C-alpha cells in the first residue's frame, strides 16, 4: 500500500471532495437540509457552558458547516473562516460594520457595486465614518489618499459594470504598511479564478447569489477572512444576528460542487463572444480584461486564472430608443440585473450617474452582457438580429 501523504489537490477536486461526511449522512452523498432553530443540550452542565457542536439555529447547522468547509478549501490556506449572510449586499454591510468604528476613514474604489456606495454614503456616513472614492487604476498612488484614521480599502476586481482592473497587490502593499485592511468584492471571478486572500486581501466577499448559486434561484452572501480579520467578522455576524435560510445554504453547497465546469464554460463562451463583438461594426469597444487589448489585461493575467461570463460593450453612438429596440428584439438575452446564472442577460448601464473620483465618458451607449450556458452560435444569431433592429431604428 502507498503510505505517502496525499498530494495537495487541485481546486476542481477540492470543490468535489471537501465538506463531505458520508458516514454521518448514512451513506448519502449530500447532507440533508436542517430546518432548525432550537438545539437541545443533553445536560444542564452542557447548557451552562453552551457546549456542543451546534448551539443555536442562527449559528449554523451541519449543512452550513459543509458549505463553509468547501469554500474554505477553495480559498486556500490563508482562509481562517467563512461567514454566511443572507445576500451579497449583506456581506458588504456586515463586513464594513464589523471592522469600522465612528471616526474611521475608508477608501473605496470608484467602480464598486453601486449599493456598496449607497451603504457607505448612507449608513456609514450617519455613523460618522468618512468615505473617499479613488480611481480604480490608481495602483500604489493610493498612498497619497491615506489619512491617519484610514482603516479600510474596499476594492472590486474588476468592477462589475465598467471592468477596470485595480492592481490589488500594489494597493495591499500600501494599505498594510499603514495598518489598514483590504477588502475585495470577489463576486466576478470567485475564488476559483481569483485567490484574493493569497494576494494581500484580508477579507474576500462574494455575492454567492451569482456564480456559486449559479441558477438564479437564491440570495446568499459569503465573507472569507484571514486570521487577522476573522475574529472581527465572527463577532460582527454574531452581534448583527445575520444568517441564511437552510434551503439556500443547501443550494449554495450544491452550486459549489459544479462551479468549476460552469465557470469554465462561462470563461470560454464569454471570451468567444467578446472577440466576436470586438469585430462587429456596431461596437466601438469591448470591456473585458481577458482581451489582450484591454488596459487591465496584464493584471488579469498576473492575478487571475480565468474570467467569468460578465463583460460590457460600448456601442457606436446611437439614440437610446434604437438601443431599446435592439434589447426588445433579443430573445436569448433577457433583461435583468442579477447575473451568474445559466442564462444570458443584456442591460444598459450608466456609470456617470454615480461616479465621483473618475469621469466615465464611454462615447456611446453601453450594454452589460452576461454570457450564459447557451450555444454561442445561437447567442451570435440573437445579437445579429438585435443589431439589425438597432440599424433599422436609427
Ligand atoms: C450582485 C452583487 C452584489 C450584491 O449581491 P446580492 O446577493 O444581490 O445582494 C455585490 N457585489 C457585486 C459585485 C454584485 O454583482
């Protein structure tokens, strides 16, 4: 018999094997869904000491532990724990409330998810926490924005509308020299394609609503933290009382098991469609860091092992009514905001409506596309019909 220690497994294998306890599940591959609030303690002494593997419904069930163990295995050895919250936005708000206090200052990338800005400008401002937005391409130049009370830098790589790719390694180096935490919204790439905790990020959050769920049927958020930040996250989750519903935890775990094949297809189809669109006469520019011509390509190649299916295009100047006609003509591309499911999406967007640190002037109407798991031949035919309708409506 081979007695050598098992070799470290590849991410695809860890997604399949982690967090499974076949014996505890009486042979079944998957853990059951535990609908539960009350956990009974065997003795008064156990009750007094809050002793037991599970202590209260809000604090987790065997299904949540299976999910947390699997995501931790994917994040890598820097991950000290995974917190579960009811949505991606809750991952952002819970994280920021856990690590900031009145009088603090935080730096936020100008391309972050708009509701993250709303949280900073609304609730954090009300609590006396000040936000400064910065150019996503700032790199080590972020140093000059630091104040003595800067505690946090929040980045999103790439931003989920405009797709600029911040240099997280350079930003983290400056932040750590100033004893600030770096928080990354890693929803676009997931830890399968971007192991941000290995690149200087202290807390990596995800809207697991997107690719981890993968089927447009759950709301779910995750917070992965390193050993330095994890105690604050655990405390924050406990104090705020956030948790997720048991069916959603089960579906998120099921989504993790197939994440690698789904993302590989989103990567392939996304790049195929991005290249095809870049060659279209109706398209002025494609914003996808996986394209060699993209300004963020070098950083993407250095820090990421793949791309997901979400990117944007800038059309040549056209009236909004003609663009609306194009969108109304598409059959395979639905119009909806939450991406990461199996289906393709197309929506117009306008970063200029909310950006403050940088000017967004794309020079034409902009569309964000999510490339789902349909055949790219069919998706191209659908867009062909859409472009024909656009031209006819000009
Ligand atoms: C969707 C999204 C969120 C919010 O996730 P919800 O689960 O919808 O609350 C946060 N960040 C990014 C980048 C997103 O795309």
